[in-house]
């Protein structure tokens, strides 16, 4: 069985078909701000890494000290997460975040 290599360092997957491992969620980050409130456009290298996004997939419960820890979020939730938490995975032109449950700081209602 042969596999076609990916080009440009990106994976050719449908992120909605991924199921994170236990204890993880997959988040599509919100778009980076490219313009200030005053109308000034920002170059790519000055924009901060997003800290919020939408949950698109949820892994199963995990266990710690013999206790089950269920996901604190569900698909479609808008969340805020740790700035340097998670693992970036580029699929197409979007850098998705695989986050551990404890990397999620809040759910936006």
C-alpha cells in the first residue's frame, strides 16, 4: 500500500473526520487579527497567536488517580485556552490546536 506524500508540510485531511485521543480536543482557532481598531493593517509577524476558537472534535474521557475525567466541552463550544498550550497541526491553510482538557481555560457562552 503506497501513501502519497503531502506537499508544503501540510496534511491533506478533513479535520471533521479526526477523533482526538482520550483527554484531548481539536480546536479551530479564531482568525488572527490583521487590522487594529484604528484601521492599521498588521504584518503577519506582529500578530499574536490566537487563544480562542471553536471545538470541532472531542476525545474520550481520561483517567487520573483512578478517577474518570470527562471532557469539559462539546463540539461547537467556543473556548479560550492557554497561549502556549496544545499542539499545532496544519491542515490545508489552517493551524488547528490539539489541546489537553486542562489547557482549556473557559467556555464562552
